[in-house]
C-alpha cells in the first residue's frame, strides 16, 4: 500500500484549504478504530473531512458520507463535544517538511483557535490528538507503542509535544545542480537509495516516478550516471520543488498506485480528494476483505471438520447396528441347540436355519448356553435402539453440514478484485470489491445470528436497515437481467422477496451455490442461449466451479419453497428441468 508522503499531504491540504476554509463543524462520526469523519459546511457545500491514523493507510481527504449504523466510539463523541458548532479556520503544517497538520477551530473566522486537532500522518506512528488553546491534550487516538510513548508521552492533561524534528537535509529550490549532485554522489550507490539518504521529505514512491520520468533505472549507480542523466533528473527535482512551492499538482492514477505530480500517468483524476478517498477506501476494504475471508474460512473449516467427524461416528454406529439381526439369529440358533453346548466353550459352530451353512458363534466361557443367548438378545436390542436414536442425529448433522457448505461456497465465490468475464455484455458492478466486503460482512452477521460465531466487538446493524440488494448482475445474450445472490441472506432475499411470478430460478443440482434469477417480463420467452448463459453462471457461482460441466436445475418461482424452520439460503424445488452448466466459460 502506498503511504501518504509529504508531497501528497501538502497537495491534499492545499486543496482542502482552498475549498473548505472557513467551514462550520456540524458532526463527527468515527467509521472504525482508525478513521474519523468531520462534517463541514460552507456557504456553498457540505461534505465530510476524513482523517485516518491507520498504520498502513494514514491520510487526510474529503471522503464519502459515513454509514447509517450507530457510532459507539468515545473519541468521536469527545471531538463533537468540543468542536461542534465551531469553525475550521486553519489547516497548517506545524513546521516545514513535517507530516503533522494542525487543524484549528475557533468560534468564528478571524478569532484565535480554541482547539487544535493535530493529525500526525506518519505511517505506523500516526496519531490524531485534540488539544485546547494552550496545547494541553484533551483526548487522543494513537497507536504508538510504550517504547515510543516513553520518548514522547501522549496522555490527556499533559502538554502536546511535537514529534522529533527532522535531522536530515531538506530540499531547496535555491540549491544549485552542482551542490545537489555533489551531495547525492558523495558516496557511490544506487541513485534512489542515495537520494533517500541525502534528503528529508522524500518517499520511495515519489522517487520511483521521478526516476522513471527522467528515464533512469532506480538501481543505477551514481557512478554510472552521465551528465545528461544528472541534468534530466535535476529538472524533475526542480519540477517537484516548484509544485510544492506553488501548490500546482496533477493528481492521477499510475501503474502501481497514484501520484500528485503528473508523472507515470495511466489516468488523470479531477481532484486529489477523489484520488485519495478512492485509493485508500479500496485498499482498506481489500485488506479487511482478505482478513475477514480468512477468519471465516478458518472458522468454517474447523466447524465442518468437527461435524464431519461426528457424522462419521454416527455412520459407524449405524453400520454396527446393521449387525442387530445377526445377533438375534445367533441367539435363536443357540437356543435351538442348547444340547450342543458344553461348559467352558469359547465358540460353537451351528448350521444356519435357512442355508444350512456353518455359523461360528463366540461364547463367554463363564456363562451357560441360555445366558450366552440372553447376552446376544440384549446386544440385538441395544443395536436396534441405537439405530432409532442415531438416525435423527445423523440427519441433523448432515443438514448442518449442507448449510455450512452453502456458506463456504458463498465465501469462495467472492474475489478480492474485479473479475473480467468472458461475455462482452456481462454487467459487472463498478465497486465490486466494496460490494464483496459488504456481502462478506453479511455472512459474518448470519453466522453470528446462527450462533456459530461469537464476536464481542460485533455491533448489529439497525433493525430498520433494508436488506442488502447488491447482487451480482449480468445481462444474457438476449438482453434479460440476471441476479445472483452473494450469500445466504441475499439468496433468501432474491428468491422469496425480489423474484417475480414470471422469473426463472436456477441452482446447481444438489451442490452448494448461489441462487440465480433470470428476470422475465410477462410474455417474454428466454432463448436457449439465454438459458445456457444463466446455467453457466449458476455453475460458476457454485462449489463445483472447477468442473468442466455441472448439472443445473431451473424452474418457475411458484415451485420453489423454503422448508419451515430452515436455515438461511435453504430452499427446495420441484418440476425442475436440467441443463449442463459450463463454469469454465465464465471463468475465462
């Protein structure tokens, strides 16, 4: 993940300063343990200033409105208590070349600041600290360890101390090329590394693009650079310093991230706020998605392993109970041939009643023939009772396994990044990664609701929040819409709430997978190509997506039912037709 460097921080603060000073503070919302959003209003506009102290994604920008779910963090409550109704009147760096921004709040523009919010955008050492006019700390959101705290304590009621000052040389527009070149090449080494060592205020990402723009490989030794190399690189160096001096930036996407310098451009962006908000939202969402998917997959694997062991134990007991009739048969034989028994016998061989074949019967030598027969009858009764008890238990476990395999299939169908589909007219959600994260969070909520997960930090969504409808969406060759559930909650919503009377319902036959809906208007008829397209999707969004062919059933919605008391995502159907779906067509 590309960290916010001094150049990016200068660029975003310059843009915020131009567009949002002064502005009134109306609300503060904490999105998560690392991010707050402050609602600002000017005479012309209202939006949310986002400040993050995330260890890999610390940043400041104008961001998206917060969700509707309640904010239960105390840090945001303390901020709104102090800052509510005040004006944001200043956004200044605490010192040249420092990545610490002082956001100043006063009663009205032109008055002295009553409070300061210090945003220290310094990677894993990032903090956000609220102080009063005398710089006494009121509250803080920070992540420094005790080692750093002992050097620079951040405690309420104590004076705010700025981070240690920069010790390296800072770049200057007034420095000549000769002096600059001499400083960088004093000790031979890779040009990128020598620039980082020689000057403060630089970042690896900035230098990569600067060297790319000068057509110099980052690992090129300073000894091997010719005068033309040095001239081109110094021109880029000056271009960078002038951009900082005059606040002239060019935000854009690059091959591996973003830039505010207009170097290595893949796609230009209209403003820096949009660039940073999109980049860090996506990066954090992907990180959360990967972590959550791993956690849920691990939990499901553990639960399923235990359930499968339990099912195997029940199956073994049922196999043993199959021997019940054999015990009764042996007991009957023994009772019919009591005269053949002799004291101390450990085994007796008797002819079967029907086949006349010899049957060996193990005996307990300390018991007589009748007692041995009684033992065999008891074993017969015990095994019969075991079958009656075990069969419903096995059915219950198998139902639970089927449900969790359905959840497992939903998780495996989600991907970290947008998929490129084989059909040119397939409609892919623009924000697929964000939607996948939401779908995964819904799976977590479902598992908590079903008592498979316990999460002390879990905060349930508002009961008034409408169910999610961010289904996968596609168009068939004939132009019909296809909706696909991303998880069990969406599967239920799709099949039993969204579906219309004329739609067709698809599902991989007896295989965990998504519910798939082909939307049809009254009188519309899907062609064979449309049905095959949807069957391919149903196969792809199932547990059998690696197979060449997958049996897929489809039927009208009036033939799809939810069993009473069934878990989310479970449905039964009848009067179905079968197609062979080809998931590999979708995957490629």
